[in-house]
C-alpha cells in the first residue's frame, strides 16, 4: 500500500532536487533584497516590495506563463541563453527549479526581512564607529543576528518549492523523468483509472515532508535564537 513505485520514487527525488536548487539559487538574492527593503528607503521601494510579493497574490499559472515568455527558447532571456551558452531552461528540471524559486521567494524574503528588522541598528552603528566597513558590519553583526530568519525562510522556501505545481506545469510541462515533480505526478495519477493508490501515497508523503520542514525550521530558529541570546 505504502511502497512507492519506480515512477513515484522518481517524482519524489526530482522534487527534492528541484526544491534544493531553488533554495540555493534564491537565498543570496533573498538576503540582499531583504536587506534593501529593511534598511533603505528609495523612490522605488514600494514598487520593489510589491514586485517581490507578487507571486503570492497572482495565480501561479500567470507566473509560469511569464517565465515561459522570458525564458522560453524564443523568449527575451531564453533566446540569449540558448544563442550564447546553449542553455535551455523551459521544459527542463532547471526550469522547474526556477519556477519553484520564484514562487517561494516572497516567503524567504519576508522571513529574512522580519528577522533583520528586529536587529538593533545601534549594534551596527557601534561597529561602524569602530571603523568597520559596511560589508564587514553586515557579515559580522547583521548576518549572524539574522540567522533565525534565514533558517526559517530557507525551510519555508524548501517546503514551498517541493510542493510547487501551477507555475511549474505551465513553464516546464509534465515530462516524466525530467519535470514530473511530486505534485505533478499526483495530479497525473488522479487523471488515470486505478491511480488513486499512488495519489494517496504521494499526498501523504508530501504532507509528511512539508511538516518535517516546518518543524525543522522552528527548531533550528529556536536553537539559534537561544544561542544568540545566551
């Protein structure tokens, strides 16, 4: 009953791979954007904040279609990547990672930004008065104090990327072994006779993995926060 078939195992492993790379490619950008939104005020601040959180409020298929227009073989960026580097993003697992990263990005930025806003700016000011350059202040003062938010945002983004469906299927389609992630495989099983057992197994597995990610983010954040306070 709960033994996964070869195709189901393949979908789970692909989802883990996609979620891992989606977090890896988006984390540095998320830290930079969170710092920009929390510490700077500029004319486009409101627009940037809205743009970052846009994937949370628009239908995921809209995000997927925009990615297809931008990164498809004939898209503005996709054509350039193909012509110069021979890289194709659409309809590949790399595209699935990009779609997952975009959809999870607001959650990561939000968690990191809230953590950064709780950092006492007087600590940063004190470090600067001692002659530390801004990048050193960020690396030695701000970044360690942001660690709970970074961990929380990373785990939330991983769980979100693992379960991404709408933008992924629009951007990279449903290709077995290449782009058929766990949620896409679950959807496919609901469309064929006799697929209820496999769909049930994947549903339970997706819930378990998501809950483990949430528990891990909370425990890690608490442990880091306790260490910082101690």
